[in-house]
């Protein structure tokens, strides 16, 4: 499926950020705090995890840098991540992505758009996937905006699909971008 055959850590670069595979040493108090933060987890349609060091390290170790990537988002020149970007490669040349901006100082700063743009280049050009999709639990308007801004198409809604915070059930919204749609966007951007 992929031209990238090793499980070497992945590093991607944008104008402002470095994305690199997280390692056990990255299970810092900052990283752990995102999993336990009510507001961040609500954006994912989840409850705070009540994680400690062991759970965070165990989670990071689930990623193999072949079919599952867990990339920290680091401002260039800094050692502390502001969030993470996760990629799950599935059968049929499909990839699911998830982005979490844990440092609230970066909310509204265009980070998901910038890093997802770079990740799409990696997924479509290097890994050669045919489709990238994401799903949103609940009404995460920032995520909906970002998917649409990148040309993703709303593909469906599963009504009250997952339990959410405070006992409410949440819809799951699916957004997808096909390789040919992405290539058409790139051609249009270049004025060809």
C-alpha cells in the first residue's frame, strides 16, 4: 500500500510546525493533561480519561509508524507539543485522521488547516491512499469548518451514535476527501 515501508518515526514539516512521531518520552504532564481535560475531550465527544503516566505511555506505544501514526505538533524551535495528529491506515487505501489541539492558546490559529494540508500531501503522494476521512462526534463546529475549508465533503450522519458527556448521546458526522478531488483542487490552485 505504501512507499514508506519502515517503522521509522515520521517527520512532516509545515511553515510553522514540525510533526513527528511521538515516543514514550513524550508522555509528559502536558500530553496527559489533554486526555484529562473536560473541554478538550468534549470536542472529541468523549469524557475525561483520568489517565496517568502508564496509560499515556501505553497509548503512544500502540502506534507503529506503518499503519498507525501518532504525531506530536511542535511549533518550530520548541520541544513541547501543542497537540497531536493521528493517522489510521485502513484496507482499501483509505486513511482516517484525527487532530487535537491541546494547547488552548492555539485554538482558532489555523493549526488544523495547516497540518492537515501537509498530512494530505503525505497521504495522497507518499502513501498513495485513495480517500481520507474524518469523523466528528457531536457538534464540533471548528472541525466542521476545517474539513469544509479543505474540500472535504459531508458524507453522512449517524444520529445519536455515541454516548457523550453528561449522559447525552451524540451524532457522528463523516467527512471525506477523494484523491481525485484533492488532485483537482491542486490543479485549480496552480491555475492549470
